[in-house]
């Protein structure tokens, strides 16, 4: 409801016109998927998730798919050469001329450098969240097996180091069934505690340095996601207006 309001408001004056090449950073479970999907709709540009591209590749059951599957299953990063290649091909497509929102790319410094060689990024949104909340949220995440819509079955109401989290669940109307397409809601295989811990470790070692990389280019906006969807998305829109 509130989201539809934002779509009308922002599509009408296209505030993001000059700022449409946007990267989302943040640990697994910070909400990159949710916020980047919404923002892409608001700005009317493609949403590009390397995780989703990889999951589609895996479905094809070819050599590349089987290779990629092993990394994702373990929660470790897919090698840079494969990832950079796939991403470059995607942003070369016609629909990316007006901009794009990157969700989950880059995750390493070489990936960021490869991107810098081909496009100029306008803004980097760094989603901030405490790790305890990440583990709670990722374990309760569900996705539709048909249309990939995301859901979450846990209400988070916690205060951590003085920061209050109010993250209501995003449940489907009928438990286990997607509101949008009637598909079945499933838990991603890599959303189990063991793999979540590996993904967080990979994030700290390989992806966190990207914050400094983009800070030195003056592009980073920190976004605290503790107050939920509507407040966070309006905060993002305000920040983009002023970059
Ligand atoms: P999340 O952000 O919740 O970890 P994603 O769907 O973005 O989930 O990614 C799932 C997995 O896909 C990662 O754990 C990693 O193995 C792989 N992956 C996605 N994007 C990249 C990337 N840019 N570089 C390397 N591996 C990636
Ligand atoms: Zn669905």
C-alpha cells in the first residue's frame, strides 16, 4: 500500500534519473534482495542479482551450473572470473542502458575493479544490521519456487547495543503458498545455520573491504535497516535525492 504510493510518487518525477547505477552492499540477510527489488521498481531499472543468476544457471544442469552449485552449496564465493564474466554480459544488455540496481555484486575488490572498468557507479547503499538479527532472519526466510518472491516468517522485536529492531514478518496470506503466483514457498538450501555462518565469514573477509573501496570514491551511504521496510525505503529515496 505505502509501497504503491511510493511507486506513483517517484515514477512520476523520476528522481533517480541521474542516479540509476546503484550498488547494494551489506551482509547476507541484511535485506539487499528486498530493498534492491523495490528500488528497481521505483526507479524503473533492471534489478540484477548475481545469486539469482547463479540459481538459474544451476537449473540448466550444464557444466557451468554444476560447477557453480558446489560453491553455493558450501556458502563460499563463486570464483571472480566466472562472476565477472556473467555480470559484464548482463549489464551489456540493452535494458541496462538506463541504469541498474546491483544486488550481491560486487563481493570482492577484483569484481569492483572489473565493474569500474566498464561503468561509472552513482551510489553505493550499505545496509547495516547486527549479526544476531541476520541469523534470525535468514533462518526464517522463504522464497517462492516459481517466481522467487521473498517472504519471512519471523517477527523481530529486539534491542541490540541500544539499537531497536522492529522488523515485522513478511508472511504469505496462506502459509506455504506464494501470494503472487500460488507457487510453493521453500527454504533455500544455503539458509541453514552452518552455511549461514560460512557466508558471514566470507562476507567479512572478502566483501566488507568494499565499503572502504567505495568510501574512497565518496559513494557510500550507510542505511540502517532496523525499522523495517517502509521507513528504510523512504530513507533510501531521501539519500538518493541528495547524492
Ligand atoms: P545472500 O546475499 O543472502 O548470501 P545471494 O543470493 O546474493 O544470497 O548469493 C547466494 C550465493 O551465490 C552466495 O553465497 C555465493 O556463493 C554466490 N554469489 C552471489 N553473488 C556472488 C558474487 N558477486 N561473487 C561470488 N559469489 C556470489
Ligand atoms: Zn510466486
